[in-house]
C-alpha cells in the first residue's frame, strides 16, 4: 500500500535561510508525487508535482523538489525563505490506480522568523 | 470563475441533525473526491466518483452518503451528525496529467 511520511511536524527557519521539508514515500509502482501548501483557513494549493518526467521539479513561489527513487524521497526546498512562506505543507502520493486517490503525509508546519 | 466551488464555507449545526455540502467543478474533469481534514490537519480520502459512478468508498460511517447527479457535481450528505464529524471537508477534482484541483473547504462544526 502506498504511504507518505513527512519528517518533522514543525520546521522553523529564519527569513532568507534555506527551506528543506522532507518527504519519503512508499509505493509498489512508479508514483506520482505532489507538494501542496495550505495557508491558514484556506484550501490546498499545488506547489509542484512529479509525474515521471524530469526528476527535478520546479514549482511556484521559488520551490522545487527532487525525486530520488533510490531514497524513495521527494524533499521540498527553497533557497531563501520569505515571511509569506509560513504555512502548512503537505506531501502526497498517487499510484495512478485505485481511482487516482491522493494519500497525504501528516503535514509540516513551516514557521519563518524575521 | 472558481474552478471547484463548495457551499457552504462554514456550517455550524447541532448533534443529530442532517446536513449536506455541495460541490461543483467547471473544469470538465471526470473524477471528483471528498477529503476530510481533521483537527490535527490530517487529510484522508473519503469517496471518489468517476463520471457519476462511485469508485472509492473508504472506511467511512454509513451516515455519510455521497451523491453525484452529474460529473460536474458531487454532494455529501451526513445524517445524525456527531461531535466527531467536526472537520474541514474538501472537494477535489482530477483532470488529465494528474492535475488535482481542490475547493476551498467547508468547515463543519457540530455542537
């Protein structure tokens, strides 16, 4: 069965510092992988997705993620954090079958200190 | 135009009541979903429909009943509401190339 683990329920960085949010997945077939961001009291916004094309995926707001099959990882990075990046981040996996449902990780809350 | 719209945005109701949440998408997608986000922000799939046919029915109490009158609409009806049903419910649709679009959510509070 597919699953997602996000390491660290809360990450705190200083403004201008590197953002690294970790995601490991388990899947029996080549997965589709996603990162979503949720701002307080809002819905889910897609940051980026991996669908078996380039392993380094660039998303919105300066975020990117690298698919590493050998490590079953899909970590999210941003070179320089902004205050506006403070939000909840979710990694998700879909195997393409089972109705294409998304399986989400537990979420990581990102705080950005001035 | 909002791609995936849910109504209402907020719903406060008493235990034992029956309520419905509506979802509409104007993206032409064939597949729609309901997800539940609990108080710890964990998101879990509840149901999925593909072109009006139920294809995913996770372990959800049968007090929850989805209905899809056409492929653009997926409603969620909840009978005999309980305190534990308090959550944010998200509707989503899936297009080609695994483009998922989520609604803004319905915050249900059962008192």
